[in-house]
C-alpha cells in the first residue's frame, strides 16, 4: 500500500519536486517520533499525579503498613540509598581514581572493560548474586544489608566511570603545579585533583543515587519487604519500589490506589534528584 | 634526603596499590557472579543436560520435577524483538531530529525530556503498564487487529492486555533513551565534511542523512541498537508486571496476544518459591543463560560503537 502511495506521488511530482516533498515528509516524521516518545513520559507523570496525589496525607506518608501508610517503605528507601552510598561511593570513587590517574596500563584497561560489563548486568542477576552470598551465608535471612550489597554492585561501576570521566577533565597543569611544589602524588590526587573535579563528581554520584533509588529487581530477592519500620541491618526491610510492586499486584482497588501514591513519592524523589543535578550542572557550564 | 625520598615513594606506592586493589572490584563482582551462577546451576544442568535448553516443561512440584528453559529464552527474544521493531525507528527519528534538525532552543529541552524517560524507575513503567498502557493497547490496537487478522496464528487468542505484545511495547519505550542517546552521539561524530560533500552534489537534507550520515555511522548505530537489545533482554520488573507470567509449554511465544514469560520475569516470579535444591538450581541455570546472552550482546555493542569513534580520529576532518 505504501508502495502504491509513493508511485502515485512519484508520477505527480517528478524529480526535484518529489525529492523536496520527501525531504519535508521525513522531517515531519522525525518530529512525530519525538512527540510519540514523549507521550509516555507525560502520561506517566500525569497518571501518577492524578491517581497518586489524592492518596497523599500525613498518615499515608508517616504511618506504618498496619495503619494504612507507606512510612516503612519511604524510610527503607532512604536507608538503602544511604547504606548503598556508604559502600558504593568510596569504592567507586577510588576505582575511578585508579582508572584516571594510574590507568595507562593493560590492567587498568581490563578493569575498565569489566566495569562496563558490570554496568550492563541484568538487575535480576545482581539480586541473585546478593541473595546467594549475603542472604544465604551472612545474614541468613532477607535483610537490609543484602539489599545494600545488591545495589552497591550496581552503583560501584557507575560511580567509577563518572569519577574517571570527571578526573580526566582536570587539566594536567593543575597536577603538575602541585607536584612541582613537592606535594606527594597521593596528596595531589586527594587534595588538588578531586576538589577540582568536585562538580562533575557530585553530579555523577547523585545520578547514580537516583538510579539505585528506583531499582526493584535486586531488592525483590534481598530485602524481603515489611510493614514495620526499620529494625536493624540484619532484619527484613521495606522499600518504595518493592511496595509499589506488591500493591500493584493486589486485586483490591484501594490497595492499587496506594501503589499509585507510593509511585508518586518515588517519582518525586528520583526526579527531584535528577532535575536538581541537571539544573546545578547547567548553571556551572553557563558560568 | 634519601630517607625522605623513600618515605615519599612508600606513601605514593601504598596509595597506588590501594586504589589498584579497589579498582579490581569490578573483577571481583564478575568472578563472584560467574561462580554463583555456574556452581548453583550445575545440579540442574547435570540432571537435565541439553533438555534444559530445549525442554518446555517447568514443573517444580517435588517428586516430579522437570525443567526446560526454551519458552523463556524464546519469550525473551520475542519481546526484545518487538521492542527493537518499535523502539529503533522512533529512536533514530529522535536522534536525527536532535542532531540535524532542531534549533538549539528546542534541542536542549527535548533531549532533557528523553533523558528523563531513562530516569523513570522500571517498577513505575510496570505500574503504568498494567493500569494505563494495557487498556489503551487492548482497545485501540489488540482488539481491532484480533478482529481483522485473528486467523493468523501470531494474532490468535482473545486479547487481554497482559501479554507478549504489551511487554514488547513497554520495552520499546524503555530502550528509546538508550538507543536515541547513543545514536545521537554517533550521528554527531560524523564529520561535517561528509555532509558538505553530499550537499555540494545537490542532495536534499534528507538524502544527506539517509545516504551519507547514516551510512557513515551505520556500525555505531548498529551498536546502539544492540545496546538497546541488551537493555531489553535484562529488563525485569516492568516485564514481570505486564507479560502475564505463563509457565511451562503455554509460555511458548506462539501468539502476540497470549501471556508469556521472559527469563528475568521467570526468576523474579519463582525464585523464592523454589522448594527443592534442583528447582533452585534450575532458576540459577536460567540466570546463567540470561547472563551469557546479555554479556555477548553487550560486548558486540561496545565493539561496534567504539569502532565509529576510532574512525572519527583518522577521518578527513
């Protein structure tokens, strides 16, 4: 059908006119692609606000699961973001330092490749690994610690990569100036190079935190979920993504509505981090 | 003086050794993952042998266990295939729009919106999928197609919304940011001299893009598509929520409008309910197949993408 359409057009517009028409047609099509891709985003935000906002109340946000709230889930998500950052940021930044400052050898390029490979691991695999190691051998039960371990596996390579990229942007003259003053290389790296790359480091790290805040599959196999508030690192814990998944599967419409409320809170956390970071980095570039 | 020098060397070498060891964390993660999956799945792989890859049964009932992963391997490939069919043309359109057409005032907010699409957590895609997208697809696409083309096997069955087709559509939306942003980088890496040469022999803008820019960057764009495939293959939550979670022979993807199952969704659904050691081992076996598949896909993608950027260095610029 499309073929016939084009042949009739071709007979009507010969040569250049037809080519100009085709040019316009594809320009419009590319614009349509953009619109089509943005529709889901707008629809997701719209639905989350329309269905989620009526749920929001002091009780919904602060009460525990037995009193109709998602307090434990919000608390759990914040705790797991903190715990994961505690493990993931130092390890990620230090690996990034090696890759950028000492990374001109075969070992470093091998580690860089492995880093890229780990970044693309399916998230459910990460969950299986954390379950098989931390849950089975260390905490003996689903636990907050296992969840943090799983999310760290996702976070370390992301932070390592952004650290490497931002450190490479620091001009060599700055390193040389410091070394020329007799400062040790380690001291130069930590007190001169890292602070110079501060903006890029913070941006990259915050985006990594936003990324892990929304991860669900690894948590599904590790933290277990709970309707009570945080009880310790070795105890089961709740988190927003997990709570959304559980509530979404319930047949009860009022529970499904709570899933949308929780989704709105999660979207607000993730998008707030993203937008804050983008705005901050844009201001930096402009200056 | 010499002692000072020694001290300095010691401090620096210590620091270098420390960060070098920490940089190996990626290696540790890869080794631990491989160890967990290989040792964990060996029981199932030994028990069922090649049948684990070709079998269609999935019976975890203790005493009569039988596990075959074929329906889930095919389910993963089919949903990812649908995602590519829908997502890749859209992503290429976006990339071309952003690099070649849009003025800067539009380019910045649009690329920003497309990046936000990547920031939405996958469980939210799943929630939106089962409460919004599912009904839209059911009423506007699946029912009409089923009414007209229902006699074709791949459109057979009564559409319900929670099926392979919906899973493919949601994956298509989720891979758009990846494919679009990588192909955008590839297209901007095409040297301007290529474009100018094409314009100088009288090509229209679209012809320049179609026959020169896309041709020049085809290896990178292919890489971007494969990278999108990797995302689609590994995606778990959104698919788990919308695909309908069939199991056993009925999970074979014979019709787009039937419930299905992918490898990640199978693990997400059943891993905890595995009661016997061989059942747990079977889930790890599926994990191993998934990991190998995603590793191969990503390695191919990285090779293809870096090839373009290497060529850029030696190009006529």
